[in-house]
C-alpha cells in the first residue's frame, strides 16, 4: 500500500480549505459581513431603534439626519453598528438574509421625548422603526394625545379593545401593560407600564400600533415618570342606587 506524501497532503489540505471557505462565502455572505454586537446599554435612559432595513452606511446616514434635530436624544453618542459602505453594498452579488440592525441612543431629556415625532421624522426620511424600545426607566406611563376622540363611544371602544389586546398578552403582545385610563374629554389615553427591570426594554411602537389598530393616530406619545397612580374612570364613581325598596311618595290622607 502506498501512502500520500507529505507534500501531497499539504496541497490537498490547502485546496480543500480554500474550496470550503469559498463555498461558505457564497452560501453565507452574512457571516462575512457580520454585525458586531452593540455595546451593553448603560445605566442611563436609552432609546433603542430596531430598523428592519439598515443595510449600509447610507441607511444609517438617513437615520442620523432624521433624528439630528431632536433635543431629547443624544445622537452624538449613539451606539451604531459597523455596516458596509454604500459602495460595498452595490457590489454585493448575493442578497443578505437579514437587512435589520439596531441603534442605541442615549436620552438627554425624557420629558421631551415624543415617540410619534421620532416615528414621523424617520418616515419623512424614508425609514421606519420596526421597534422603539425604551430602557432605563423603572416606573412610568405612556400618555397618548389624540386629535380625534369625540365621544363616549370612542372611549368605551378603546377600553374594550385594550382589554382584548391585554388578554392576548400571553401570546407575546402587551406583556408590559398593567392598565389603561381613557378620557375622551381630554382626548387622552394613558397606558400604565409594569415595573421595568434594569436591562429590560419596552417597545413603545407596540402601543402606537395598538392605537392604530383601534383606529386612532395619536399626535404625541410622551413618557410620564413616577409610580402608577390609580385612576378611576368617572363612570365607575357614579353612585349606585341603594338596595331595597324605592322611596315612596308621602302618604295621602
């Protein structure tokens, strides 16, 4: 029996390795353009934007331009992914299986942060955030202001719809939602969030999408800090009719 020489083994190893690397590059291009993990969130308040399409630096530039003028956000210190340049993306022969990525933005003033304004600014620049995740705040509520919220029917329908969506929370939606207060006179919907543990996030975009599904487009969604305050719907405070017999008219003699 004749064994292969050392030289032949080395040549076969090099050829096989090159062929395997080439096949892997062709089949899994996303691994060769891997998205590095973003730095771990700090202790401060942060807004994490997950963009379903953020494939190259041109996309990232559009996001930066969209949010550059927002006083509530510290775009200068945003943590952004390492992306391909536009030129590199143009030369890609095979599409990537996932074009999504995320941006973590420190919040400078949470009381000025309007999630509807963030969403609108991105859309005005041709982008949209799949998720808008808030972190670094333990006790808070989300206050949505509406232009259209005309009557008690709107109010009751909204309450019923949110009760329904909350009941579906076991399937993954609105797990963060504790309760909702609805008032058509002030055109306000307040969603009280459960305690947000350090390192956890809450998707505010889910709240806005829920309002859209009900049929409303809020003109602002703001964060209200502090522990939950128990609000009682005005209808719940109406005096109940006392049990027993109704009062009679005075006896006629």
